[in-house]
């Protein structure tokens, strides 16, 4: 059985960013046994719907843009970056499809922020400006161990991890503020309390989001490989939600 995972292009306007970042997601999914289905950001909704019809899960990748703060009821501060309307529109289509059919969702960096806002959560628009944190959450793409994380017990993330304490890479200036509907925080940076992972509080629907970039550390991090493995496993065992049919007249 071929496991197909929908993944949108990271941005609608920055081709260089897409070319730099997308291959690592593709490689991680392929190494975990899945086939990526790239969702273009300039297609019609009906075309996107046709692409989604043959997929078993959704991966929301990072982006060089920020979520529009108007979407979570905040006024934009100067440190907040521009939004990407094209990416936001496609993310909404993918999330609606995934939640309607209970498809597994794995959200990474910008992707977890988009997921949180879609579920009526909020964001911290800039960690330095708002929290004045001393932790460097964006030390560079090549830094593997940027800061520590503490993982919540009895979470999907804890099942994938060998320990409840560890380190992660990091490349973000925003973070989750108020968790969205039915989302629970499952990892934090213990130094400053920044949320580093969330998941849907549902035993039957796999929805996990991490603020770091496991696709970049897939070859060197057991946790990164485990995260992709449990996501692909959830996609492999996914079955569409049954729809009750009206009784056939005798």
C-alpha cells in the first residue's frame, strides 16, 4: 500500500525558500515509508480537493512568513513579519479535509502555528519583543541542539521519545500563545516556558505539532525519525470516518 502524504508548498511567493526547505521534508517522508504529494499554492480549490482525495495524511511545513495576527484577534506589532495569504488558504483546505475525515496531521514550526490559529488559538508575535526571553530560538539552520525541551508524560510525543527530557533544533521568532480548541501542550522549553509541541486531545485522531524542525535532523536524531515514523504509521492505519447511510426501503 502506498501511503500518500499531502504537503503544501512552504510559501506562495518565495521560490528560493521553497527550493531550500521542501527537499528535507520530502526526504524525511520518503525515508519513513511515505510518498509526498506536493500541493501547489496557486491551484483552484477543486484541483486541491482532487489531490487531497488520494492522500492519507497532512504535513504542514515551516514557512518564511508569519500568520496574520488579525486571524487571532491581535493588532500587528512591528516585529511581526508579513503574512502569506496563498499558504493560509491552502492550509485551511488541508486542515478542513483532515479534520472532516480524521486524517493524521503532523505540523512543523509555522505549520503548528497555523494549526493552532485554525483551532481558535493565539500566537506570541515575537518572542524577544513580547517575552524578552534570553533563549535563542533562532540560532541558525545548522544548530542541532539549540535548547532543551521537556515532554509531557502520557502524550503521543512521549511515546515517540526515548526520554521526557531532551534538546531540539530551533528556527522561529513566534510561538503558540493560547492553545487552540482541544489542543494540549505536550512539550515546553523549560528555560522560558515557550510551548514547543501540542497535540489534539483525542485518542482516535492523530494531530501532533512541534515548533522545531525534525525534518532537518532526521539523519542524526532518533526523536526526529520516531516522529515521522509514528505519523506515517498513523497514516497507514487511517480509515475515513464512516458516514451513516439512510436505510434502504424494503
